[in-house]
């Protein structure tokens, strides 16, 4: 059964509870780089189960998601109350052939876009953190809420990558 938008939100926010969302976001690229540094292309391309993404696909998703976040943040800052269009990550993964992407390039794209987004978030005055957009599936989301969601999304995917790496190592022993 697919989770609802509310369940998804609660799951991501649960990952980041008690943590500084901007610190989590800042640390994510380095954590991912450390996890994948010694993996071969075949290890990074291995799917942990049918219908589940490989590390290559997760990294491509993170790069594209960061691009989407970049646009959403700017829209919310420039036009408070703006509509935010949802997208189907699985359609993007298939359409943009995440399984054929280069892991290092995806990670570098993610790193650059993330730094740009963090620079933006660190530059805006506190009152703009309450600017919001109306997400087509999840409703009203402020900049502050979005920052927590991004951090929760990061932690969710870091855990997935950690599990894939761990399971891959146990199979080779």
C-alpha cells in the first residue's frame, strides 16, 4: 500500500526530529561521498530488491530533487503563496534513465546545487522563512517546513544507501 502525502511528511519529519535541518543538509553530500567512495560501478548499480532503487538511482534522484527544491524555494521567496507542482519521482527515474547515470557526476551535481541552496537559505531574513507555497499534494509548506523536509529526505536516502552498502558487504564475505 502506498503511503499518503501526510504519512510521507510525518515519516520525513520524524527522521529530522531534534536535529538542525541546515546542518543535516550541509553534511549530506560528504556522508554520501564517504559511503560510495570505494564502491565499484556494479556495486553502485545493484538494486537491493525488485522495484527498489540502486545507489546510482538514489544519487540521480537526489541531484534532480535538489534542482526541484532550488526552483521551489525561489518561487516561495519571490511569490509568497505560490502553487507548488508535485512530480512523480518514479516517472522521472524512468524517463531520465537514472539507472544509466554516472554516480560521481550525480553526486557532484547534488553537492553543487545543495551548496547553492544552503547559501540561499543562509542569506534570507528570518521573516521570509514563513513564506510558503501550496504543494499540490501536501498543501501549505513554508520555507522552514521545506528545510526540515529536505533534511528528512536526506536522512531517509542516507539510510537506504547505508543499508545497500552494508548488505553488499555481507554478501561478499
